[in-house]
C-alpha cells in the first residue's frame, strides 16, 4: 500500500509512519506540489504492479469488484478501461435529485470499446490503466483536476482524449460497478453549478490542446454553442416542467442552464487564460 501525503495538515504522517513500522508493505511518501494529479503520479511511480486502479476516496466496492477487474484484465486485452458509478445515499435525498444526475453509465450492456469519434470516456471514479501506458503518456496532467480544496475535474478524461488521438482502445465494462457516497453538499442545487464551473475550467485546457482550432475560432465556436445549447435545453426543460410528473423547478434550472454555466467558464478561461 502506498500513501502519498499531499500537504495534509492533520496527523496523516504520524499515522502512516506507524503503519510502515509494523507492516513493510506500507510505503509512505510526501508530494509537496498540491495537485491530485501530482499525488497520483507520485504514487504510481512507486507502484510495482502492471496495472493501476484509481478509485475515489468515497466509493464503496461491492463483492466481486476485484474479481471482475481480473477477469477483464485476463480476457479482453485492453490497457485502459472503466465501469459503472452508482449513487449511494446516506440520507434521504430531496425529491428533485435524480439518480441520472449522479451516476455514470454508457449505453452498452456488455463489455464494449468506447466510441472515440463521439469522444466517449470512462469515469474517473473507477479508472484502470496499464502503468507503462500511463507514463508513456507522461502521467496525469497537473493542469487539471483537484488542487487542495479547489474543486477540479478531468485529469482522466484529458488522458483518454489523448489516447483517442493515438487510437489506443479504451474499454467500458457495465459489470464493473461501484457505489459513490453522495455527501450532503451534492444534494444541494448550488453544487451542480459549482461542478459545472469547475468542469468548464478543466475543459479550457482540453480544448486548447486537443481541438486543433486557432484560439479565435475556438472562442467563436464556444460562444455560438452557448446560444444554441441554451435554446435547445431551455425548450426541452420547459416542455418537461409543463407536461412531466416529478419534474421540479430545480430540475428545470439544472437541465436548462448547467451546460451553459460550464461553457461560460470555458469561454472565460479561453479568453483570459489563452496559454
């Protein structure tokens, strides 16, 4: 087991060192640059296995998860794949909170290669990659992802887009399932827009590096998408709030404006952070 201390301010170091004194398989290292991507890269360098399995710290692994991991590894020949993320509620959720907002699924019922032309990616909550492949790609890009208490997303997604460009196949396994704790802040309306803002910030890095478009065209395209997506989503959600049962004003706000909120942040970072 490898523990990477990424500038924690609690007793992580004392506890980790006590473990390492009793169990030699515990490894402890400090990574002072406070990025999740940096900590993941540091821990990955120390890992001795052929494959790396990345999990969020608030997930629950059901029985058979690791057995399914080894089955896919031994039978499908993929160097990168992922599975299904399902919400787990510790408290009763508000009526307007939909499971579809908080889960990850792709439209396949059996193990399947994701569609690179549609830019499909697997979730970072359960992300598996061959160690050699990860470092052939330079590891996770520290420009995206969490940084201390600053919410960020996308280090796994950015990596997968680069794998798509190199025609490296990525697998999706609907039988590789885990549960994700839905903490109280994720059951509040504000979180959905904060998450969209953080995603837009990460996508500004993706788009600059991967789109192949000159910056002025990328900005123009994003600006046009804001208006088009707003009209389409607003029309759909307005229809639902009139005619659908169990469709609440919170759903209308999320479905109408979340994508726009993401693109607004994307556009802002493209304009003011062009490099």
